[in-house]
C-alpha cells in the first residue's frame, strides 16, 4: 500500500510550520518522496573541468561572529565577550581559544568577515542565506519562496555517480525548525529536496532506513514499473496540488536505483571507518555527521548539508558555546585534515555559516528578569555583520575578506551579501551565476540578484 500525508503541523523562538510530505510506505524505501530525490540523468560536464562537491555545515540558530572568527579583544568588555583570541598558522588571523585545532589549520581556510544581510529575523535570515533571496520571508510569513542553492545544484549537476544521492541533508535538512524548509526545491519540485537519512550517525548500528525493503518485498517486485504505475493511477491526482505524485512518477526509477545501489549502502555505512578516525572527528552526532558527509562526497554526492542546531543563545552563552565550539572544532578540523589527506580538498568546498550572527553587545543574562538570572550574559539576533568560513574547492586558504568596525557592528571594508557567497559556490561548481529559473507562471527569475563571486577567495 501507499500512504499519502499531505497535512501540516505547527510549534523556535519565532514559531514554525512543516511542509506537506508523502511517504511511499509499501516499498519501505522512502520518506518525503524518495522517488523524487534521485534523478536517472547523465552527469553534465561542469565548467570547472572536474567533479567538485560542497559540504555546507549549517549552524542553525545563528552563531556569534565575535565569539568565533571575528574577535575584538580591544573592545569594551560587554562587546569582546568571554573568551580570548589565539593566533593561528596565518599571521594576523586570530580566532577563539575554543578552536585550537582549527588554529593549526588556518592556512587551509579563509574567513569572510564583511558578510551582512541586515535582518535579525531567523526565517528572513535563513531564507537569504540558503536561497540568497529576501522575497518578504519572515517570522510572520515563513513559507519558502525560492529554491535552495543545494536544490539548484542538484538540478544542474545531479549526482556525480549513479545510485548515489546528489543532494543530502545529514542527519536531516532543517532551517529554523522547518524540514526541509529553505533547503527545499520549492517551485522546482520535491524531486530537488535533499535526501534525509535521519537517525544518528554516532549511534551503534546506524542504518539508513530508506535503504531497507519492507517485509515481503524483493527487488523483482520493486522493478515491476508497470505495477508501480498502475498503483499510482489509483490515486485521485486532484488531491495532490503539490506535484509530489507527478514527480515520483517521473523519478521512480532513480529511487529504485538508489535502493538497489551497492555504492549508497557503502557510502552510508559509517561503521567501515577506522575507529581511530571516528574518534578524531569526535564521538558525537555532529562529528560523525561530518565524517558521513566526507564519505558521501567521496562516493559521488554533489551537495551535502550537515545540520548543527541549537545556536539561539539569548542567555547563558558561556555554557552553550563551551559545549558546542569544541565539537565544531573537532569535526571541522578532522574534516579538513581528512579531505586533504585523501586528495579531496581541492575538489570539495567546505562552507560553515548560520542564518545570522549575534549582537555585538551582550545582554545582561536576565531575559527580562534580574541580571544574570538566566546564567551568563547572552547575545541576541544580528544580521548587520556576520561571518562565513570557506575552505577547499579551489578557495585559497589563509585569507581574510573584509572587516568589521571596532565593535563588530557592521562591515568596515569589503561588504558582501549572501548572493556573493552563492556566486562563489557556483564558481566552484562550474555553474553560471547568471542562471535564471522559470517560476510556475513561466517568468524567468535570476538565481542571484548580485552574481559577482568573491574573487579574492580564489
């Protein structure tokens, strides 16, 4: 049987809504429309003349630039924060003392310090960072209005090897509580949403349930495409306004290839990794998700996101960051070292960012109550000055692009926007940043309002 759920559910500090989804229960092989995730299409030759990939490490909730990659040790105490900067392998580049492993690898990555989009709204910031577009999205209007950069890359390039998903969210793709939210394909169709394996890569016996067949099924039955089509025809398609069923009709063969794929089974089998390397990434969900991302780009995925959530630190910043930042340091440092040792760093772009930053001036830690009653001071929402970390994929390491003023409140030099970050990613991937998409009405819309990449990175 097939189960279709086209409903919605509701509950972050701004509220959320979930998109409709479809589950192909009979095959036991798909959630949120697996048939649409994978396309049986020939890989296009990209302009870069190689097979580049992207790993986007998404810090959902918004991490503060002054506590991580753009510290202000000479600013007043309420601005400079709780931690000291440390030197790195790059003269003049300092980062937080909670990033000692990254400090030893600074020659491999570059920092964009002049990034801004000027909104402190979680949803507006997430939409701008993941799609490059404003389009009126906000906490009062959370619906996505443009395809994500991952969906566009999936549409243009697909997977680099048959049987491996081209676009993956680990362990899931979520933006401000919305799944897949602003990581989704929007008007391109659900077939360009990321594949989400779910689960915990750090758990013993981790498996991707979508690669397991339901009881009583075998590949012979799954390959009966006539039977599949006949079953689909029993649906009243007038009930499905989202286009999910049509997308699955078109791409069910890609889904079957994925389920059958030996390559996918190997790529998702993190137990094959040396335990010492797993320790190096950190034995936690975040570290193991980054290791799994490396396995996927090595296997042929083009765009992999890693979700690291929980960065909405309005208070008790000390405890939150001292828990999170060492895990980020473990995972990012191990990922760069691992990619470099395997000869994959030149073709794999690693990006680290969130939907916005945090206020340069810390609050009193009271959240409306007595000062310090919620723990140490925290930082609130801020989109006027942010950071983006980039490494690999042809990006030159050891560079700082732009700067902020003495209090970290706004760009002082070389301001850039999410469009420029996206254009730089497209440059790595060999995709023309002047690309336009046809919206449902047939009107062409450029994917970027400003198609200029950050040339200093290259």
